[in-house]
C-alpha cells in the first residue's frame, strides 16, 4: 500500500508539472514581442599590477607585475528554440576581466555574455542595420570588452629598470541597439481582420492558430508548414490583420508589415462575403506600397475566401472582371479548392528567386 501511494504521488506530481508547462507555454505565446531596445555594456579590462620580485638573497629581483585580463564581449546568438524577443532584457552588462598580480601572473579574460534571439532577428543602431541574423547558431559580437591594463613588467626598459607604472583596464564598449524580429517564411497571408487567414492556415498546414468569429483574433504571426509529395516544405505565415493607415502604424501596422519583408510570395486573402472585395485588394496594395514599394513587385495571388457563403459567387465574377492577377476561390471552412491553392503556391515559389 505504501508503494502504491508513493507511485500515486509521483503521478500527481508529473501531471502538475505537465500542466504547468502548458500554462507557461500559453503565457509565453501571449507575451510575443517582435522588437526590443537593448543597452549593452561590455566588460572592462582588469587593471595591471605593480609589484617587484622578492626572494631571499636576490635584492634586485625586478618588476613582476602582470597584465590584467580582457573584459567580456556581449554576443548575440541565434537559437531556433527561441520564438520571441520577450526573454531579452533591456540592459546587458559584460563581466570584467581579472586584475593582474605579482610573479608575472596575468589576469583571466572574462567570459562572453550571450543574448539568445530567434531566427530572423535584425540588429539596428540609429536606423542602420548592423546584422541580419537568419541562420541557427549565427553569432554577432555587438559590444567588445575592454583590453586589460599593463603591469609594471611591461614598462621595463634599459632606461627604466624599476618602473612603478601600471595602467588600468580599458572600459568596455557601450551602445544602444534595436532588435527587430522578422518572421522567416516563404509565403505570407495578407488581409484585413476577419478575412479568414487563420482558418485558411489551419486548413493547408499543420499550424493551429486561434480562430474566432470576431476580428483581430490573431495578434502575432503564426507560421505553418505545407509539405509536398517530393518532401519539399514551404513555410506560410499568417500575418495579423491590417487596417487602413497601417503604414502610419495604426493598429500596430508597422509591427505587422515588417514580417512581410522576408516572404518570397504574397497571398492576398479577401473576404468574398463583403460588398466590394476588390476594394480590399486596392487598400492592401496601397498599404504595402506606402511601407515598402518593393513589396508590390513580389509574386502574388488573390485568394477569394469564404466561397461557401451565398453572396460570394456573384462577387467572384465581379472581382475577376476587375483584376488581372490570378484569383483562386477557396473555402477555408469546408476545404473547397485548397488543393489548387497549395499547388499554385508551389508554382510561384519555384518560378521566382529569393528576394534580396
């Protein structure tokens, strides 16, 4: 009985741990952060020592003060397990190098301080891009530690056989940088709120973003993987809904638009149940042009969503008469014609090179 009770307690503890892990994962998803201002201060070098060798029957031993160790660098490291900048602190300070000591002992160099960031992070300073971190394990030294000071042994010369001079270590580099996360995906679903982008992503990929009957359900980008028979995989990003004036940062528009910059293919998702869906397309293209004129030259297609609704058929004919782009009618709710969308997405991906 006692053994069973112990096992029962272990099982309960494991269940509690599993539940806590799920809760923490949900909490982290709510705290999605795609930009962060960070102050980095690298470590200072250790001071040099001023000392003289001393041992019995050796009166003139000479200077033996060692140099100080170098300060620690601050290095940004890309980690594919990190999905957000929420864990990045506002200030990072590097470790100082150890001071030198007698007997020509040099101080130890300080170890570097690492900042883990997601794949696709841009490092900027005053609007200028310093590094584009797009590969797992990529490193960028954002601040260098100061050099260690010189001990008096360094200043020994024929003119000065007993130097007393020892220098302090140099200060570490200090700077303020901006970290911006740009979603790494091959294609982006772009549309207004409640256009059905999240439902469409759930239908064509393995992603499971939240879906509801009200607008602004998606508050952070979701990425799903579309797998083909030849084992090719394409990443599709569900960009949060844009509103008119997004290029002026209305409704956090700039925070959402930046995630489109890395995408090779754009899929404009239109709500065919609205009165004039072609006006949605014009407004979306206008917002992209105002944010970055090069985005309008990316390969794109129009996804006419919600074709299961009765008024969508009439609007589809009117839409095709007003636009020259490829229009793919689908229903994310029923899955109708999503196979054609997946095949057309692959054709666009194979036909166009990666944007620079």
